[in-house]
C-alpha cells in the first residue's frame, strides 16, 4: 500500500546545551534539572507568538521549526542571550532551510536532509555559537552567530 508523503519547506533549528552531562555529574541531578529548566523556559518564551514551533525536546536540546527563517533565527539568538544572562551552561545551535516531510502517522515531527544538516551544524557549533546555512538556488551561505556578553 502506497503512502502519500507531504513535503514542505521549513526553517529547521536545533539548540543544545554544552556540557550538560558533565555539569550534572559534577553538580548533581537537581542542579542539572534547574539548568535544563532555565534553557527550556528561555526557548519556550522566545518561541511563543513568533510562529516558531518547538517540535520536540531531546534531553537538554530541542528541535525548532517555522515557515520564517528569520523568526527561527531570532528565537535561537534571543534564547542564547537570555541563557547567557541567567543560565549556568552555554547553548549552541544549528539552522538551515529546506524541504522536510512528516513521517506517516506522526503528528509533530520532521525528517529529511534539511533536518540532518541542521542537526550536524548544531553538533559542530562551539559554545555560544549558532551555525547557519542558507541556500538560494545553487548558492550556499554559511555564517556564525555569537551573542555578545552583556
């Protein structure tokens, strides 16, 4: 039986805490839980009302998606600023725009090369860095975003 798969273009972002496991091992589970909540609340606060959806939480990180790449990038950047002021752990991120699809039967999840690229960009980012890829036709632009300490 053939299954119809809907594809769409989305901005996909991944955010992740740097050093979460080490922090928890050093400071204990309660401190780790508090650090996680700082990150989670900052990302939720920045995503609210912007058209950015938090697709899923994956431990100390999250997958974001939106129709507007500037909204997703803004959510990442503002979350980093907020966490830099009040969180014990640095954030890193990766973002790209591309065609994604939802697995049949899944309500909220995306798969595809754009999702994989965004995850790899996040994994390669340094603390307080967002690695971003944009594509226009055959052109690719990569840039790095680093929020300044206030």
